[in-house]
């Protein structure tokens, strides 16, 4: 943090140079004068050669430990397969690097807890890439709920429906590398929404299912079939007495929506209801007794965080809000504070996701323990 406090740019390395980094993280670094991209790490030497040109950097390596030891790097973004997150994050924390990591943080809550403790104990900023928290409509929904504008929250409800091809997901379809499928990849974001909006989850019951065999690659070659879910669902009770329902699938035919899919998250309160939709991130649906739900433009102050260099009027709305994720990470580093959402938030969501798998296996409700700081 001393370097950031001196006014020098935060030197960021990307570990995992795939599409997520190219789509989200690198453009966001380019927007922020407080940060500079200095290195990239990936298992693929071919991809690194491409990124050297694409991203205009000289320092590329296949060795993440080299990145984590390098005194000329201040922060890392981890966007690698799920099963690698723990080892990279712990090495980064021990090397004094601030860390933003893609979700899920690990294969299970035990891995995530180890990551959180390593970052906490080594006093580095740690952040979970729960991107959708930064959608303007989600930011406004959070304000409405927490300010009491819709009364006492009673119900949370979310849907995440995607129309994805039924071909192989690669490493993402094997438990040893991914942990789970739709549940860990998509529904876990909505679990985080719910905890942020409604408070801690007290207990859940859940189920997962797999419909697509995914035993062929995109080019038609055979591969081992999928081991993970492509549908997930939870029913939950919150500590404040509210209830929650979550459903996600990658097999909802016709739910393409320009590649963004269908996402609907709502809170029903004692005085009104409010709805967030991913494909309309600059509007929210509001309604009260005597009037139907209707779209309302998100007020200007919620279109981006104060200080974000992003222009909300530029670019595809369902894409550009994602750049504010990196802005929050760099802000936490330069201001010497915790990032939001942190690894602790990632751990809380992971504990609920793990409980869904346990609930389905045991066919029972599962109590959710509180996670100490």
C-alpha cells in the first residue's frame, strides 16, 4: 500500500490470460490511471505470445510463483481454472500481493477459508470477482432495500437462464477441476446478491441436475462426459426471517438475449417490489400495491461508483459496468481499506453453494454456520 500511497500506479499482473481477463480486467485497468498492467501469466505459451501483442506488455511467464515473488508487482488478478485458485492465492498472499480472484474462489469452503485466512493474515487487499454487484440496477436495488424504500424485505427471488450449446465445457465440466457446474459458475453470483441484500442465510435446501452429456467437443470429437450440474436450485431462509428462491440453468432454449441471457433478481418488501435485470442494467422495475411493476431509469448517481473513470453513456450497458470491479479493487489498494466484495463474501457464498450439494445428496435442509472474521 505504501507504493500506492506515494502516487505511483498500482502494478498489476494477470494470472490467467483467457477471455475473462481480456473482456473484463484488462480494459478496466486501461481506464484507471491509478493502475498499470505490467505482466501476464498463463499455462499456454501460445496465448502469452498473443497477449504480449494484444496487451502491449513485455513480461510474460508460465510460472505463477515467479509473479508472486516479484517485488515489482503489487497486485494480481487470478482468472485461472477453479482448482488452481487456492495455491495461487496463498502464494500471492505470502508474496505480499493484493489479490482479486474470479469466482468460485475454490472447489469448496475449506479451500476458500484457507485463501481468506492467508490474505487476511498477510494484510493484503482481497476481492472476489462478483461482477454483477456493480450493475447500476443492482446498486440501486441494494440502496432501495437497505434504505427501507420498499419496506421490510420478505422475499428474495432470482433466475439465471442461459441458452448455451450442449457441447463440452472443457475443464469446467469435471468435478476435480471445477467443483460444480452452473451452481458454482452462475448461481453463486446470485447467492452473493441475496446475502448482500437480505443478510446472512440461516438454512437452505437445494438440488442440482445434469441433462446434457457434453461428451463431444465443439468440433465433434468425443470427450469424457460431464460430471457437473447444468441446473441448480435452492430454497432458503434468512436470519432476518425472509425467504429466498434461486434457480439457474444453461439449457433454457431461446434465452439468448444478445449473449447475456436472462437474469432476474427481485426483492418483495412490505411496501413494494424491486427487480434487477442484467440485459437492462440501467433500469429497474418498481411496483407497489395498486400499480403494476414498471421500468424506471436508474438515477445518475447509481450508474457508476463515485470516482469511477467510466463514462456510463459509452459502450454496451450490460458489458461496461463490469469495469467497475477493477476500479473497486484499485480503490481499496490506494485507500488502504478492505475491498467489497472480499474473500469473506466469497466464503459466505461458497458455504451456501456447498450446502446445496450436501442438501441434494442427503435430501434434507442444511444449517449455514456464521463465518468468523
